[in-house]
């Protein structure tokens, strides 16, 4: 199985929340990644699809009978986003600041003019 197919076949992955917006000539994608080590994050752009994958290591677990609430997701996670505009993926930059991943990708302004014959 090739690497692209492996990305799509991983079972039991949590999903990330994301914000996607335009900041002038740049597409910005933000996602909270609290508790994730930088070496456990993998970002890829394939065509018009941005994929964020990683894992969040769990803390000391309580016995099943001792839980009152269990809302935080621990383990592997992924999120694929169809990019709403054409971008220059080779110029993408990513930074994690205060537990928030920010990916900035320059927007490719494409205008097509069709001549009538």
C-alpha cells in the first residue's frame, strides 16, 4: 500500500477542529494542538487537500469505574481539509505557538480569460 493510501486507512483516529480564513494574500489554517509534541505532527498538501496528522500521548489513566467525564481525545488524530483556493504549497509555513498550530500558505491568484472564436 502506498503512503497516500495508508493515510486514509488508519482506524480509530480522532478529528481536529480547525479555523480556515484568508489574511490578505495568505490562506491561514489554525488548529489547537495542546499536549502534542512537535515531532508527532505530520503535515502534507496533496493537490487541493491539506492533511494534518499526529498523536497525543495519554496521561496516567484512571480505572474505567473512576471516570466522571471523558471528553479529551488521546491517541492518533487526523484532519483533511479541501483548500478553498489555489495555493503555492511549496511556500507553506507552519508554527506552533501556545498550543495552536498555524499554517500559512500563499494564495495563487488565478484568472482565466477565454477568448471566443
